[in-house]
């Protein structure tokens, strides 16, 4: 298995160079391949590594078990939460009992399809406002998070040249041309 990982990482290191990928498109696969290559090499030669490095590489870690203190903390937190009042959500204020997980899955699905249809640049601030308002976050923080999310999506559009302002059904990108002029002046 480690040899397969070594071969795959070598392919992902060399392929972008051979295929003349643009420099920006090369970075992610090559960095990922470099990490996999180093990790695989360390695991292959772990019996021959010097003291401290060999100890770190040979240490067995099991992520499915936890120590007793962590279990005690979780049990204590659960006991505190069961005694406390239920979360205040917008739905609960109007008499609707909606599971938080159900709300997150449904709202994220709606966000995805609305972003696909109308463009994520325009749907993202509405989603962030609705999501934070549902969980009764302070209004000023709701607006700040919506603005921040919009700026992040816009930066993806500008620097990664992703068409997140264009939906498959509605395309508002022609209205964004003045924004580029204003940002270019600043």
C-alpha cells in the first residue's frame, strides 16, 4: 500500500510539470503529493530512523479510543446541557420545534441549489443572514458575517477566476462590472 502511495504521489508531482499546467493550478496537487510522499517514505523507512524521529513515526495512535478524563468531561458537559434551557431559535420563538441538524441540512441544501441557480455571490449573504438569525445571533454580528462571507466569495471570483457570480438560471454578472472599476480605483 505504501508503494502505491509513493507511485501516486510521484505521478502527482510530475504530471503537472509534464502537462504544462499553469503555476497556480500546479500548487495544490504538488503540495498534496509532497506531503503523501514524505509520509509514505517515513513509514517505509521507520525501522531505520534515528531515535526521536523513529519514536514519533513508530508511535501507535488510535483515534477511536479516548482517555478516561475526556470521557468524564463529555459526561459532565452532557449533564450540564440536559439541565439547561433549550436553545433559543427563531422557530422555537414562533412555536416550531425543528431539530438543529435537520435545519442545517435543509438550509444548506436550499443554499446550494439557490447558489447554483442564481450565483453564490448573491445567495451567500442571504443564507448567512437567515442562518444566523435562526440561531438568534446579534443582528450586528449577523450583518458583519454576511458582509465577510460576501467578500470571501468575491475574492474567490477575482483571484481564482471562479464564476461564482453566475447562476445556471439567473446570471447577474453583467451588473458587477462597475464593482471592478471601483475596486480598481481604490
